[in-house]
C-alpha cells in the first residue's frame, strides 16, 4: 500500500477536477437527490471497481456519489485523522461526528479542538441520552464491568443509529488487518446493521501505512499512542496493548469482547 500512502491531492489523476467549496455544495445537492437509489446497486461490482484506487480517490468517489448524505464517524484514531486530513482537501463540509460515550479519555476529547485548529472541521459530538452519572445510577456496578455489550449498545450503537438518520452512507476508518470481522469488509458495501452504505477507504492500509502518512503529513494524533495505547476507546475498557502483534489487545483486555459492535458483522453482538 505504500503507493497509496504516498499519494497526495496533486498525485491523484482526477484531483485536478476535485470539487471544492461552492462546487461541493452544488455537487452535494445533486448527488444527494439521487443518493436514495442505493437498493438495487451491485455493490460487489462497485467495490471491485474501486480496488487499486487510492484512499483519496475512494473518498472523492464517495463524495460524488453520496454528496451531503455522506457522513463519517471518528474516534480520533490515527486512521480517522488521516481520513479527516483527506476530507479537508476533498470535501471539508462533510459531516464528521464522534460517539462521545462519556467515557472517553481527556486526550481523546482534546482531539476535537486540535482537528478544528488544523483543518477547520468541527467534529460533532454525538452523545447518549443519559449522562454517565444518570446511566450508572441505576446499577450497583458500572455496566462496562458487568455487561459491556449492553454498555456499548446504549452508549455507542443507539446514539449512532440516531445520528445517521437521513444519511445514505458512512465513511469508516477500519483496516482489514485489525480483526477477522474487518478482514471480511469491502471497500464499499451495504451495512445492513445500520441501513447505510459503508465506505472503508483505508481497508487495505497497514498500521505502518497509516503512521507513515501521519508523520509525513503532520496529522494530529492522540498522544496516548506514544504511551503504548495502540488502539483507543473508552478509558474503562482500554489499556496499553499487551501483545505487540495485536494492536487491539488493549481493548476489553481479559474479556472475549473485541468489538463495540460498530464494525462486527454479527448483529447479535450489538
Ligand atoms: Fe461502555 Fe466500555 Fe463500550 Fe465504552 S467501550 S461504551 S465504556 S463498554
């Protein structure tokens, strides 16, 4: 994937035709009107047609295809920040949001201002209906200890389902080499769990690709990564990685749980 990482706006063959600013708004309205026509599309064929394209080009395609009915979720991981960097060039008005469970690290929360300062992109907080205090009040112990699947459902999945109302597609920052479920993902395809088309521009990137891009483009990143946290979620469920070969080994450490449910294929694992 090194050729993909090395790509820049000027290196993409079609970037000369990129829509920006006012042009983006016009493009969004036009494509947004047609964006509902996703049900009969052969997404396997679409995804295959995007194989070999750079992440920049896949984003450019997504903006052209879905316009203002395209959104992106980010946990401010390095992959998400890479995509925000690209969106700032391709379509800076794209709505980007963070699922703020109430349990995020202070360093993660601070990323929002760093992204705004660097790119002028205001990442929207999407929050559960209850505060942490209200949520924990009804339980003798926090649910992240006793029933983390339910906690993820209440504080991530349900807020996400509300946040995507009115959208046709979402961009995610998953990589195929992060987990078995993610390895089965496509560059583009239906996400039946959320009723959206899911776009994964970094699917074929490696961790090394991501960090090479971050360093060479001075993309802001969460300082916890410099303290051994290779994958960062909520503080109660995140530790520094204990397995150097598994960057997600610090997530729900000691439990069978490996995903919060956003990217697992099994709906029962919400
Ligand atoms: Fe709750 Fe942990 Fe899931 Fe965050 S990662 S929503 S704290 S169970």
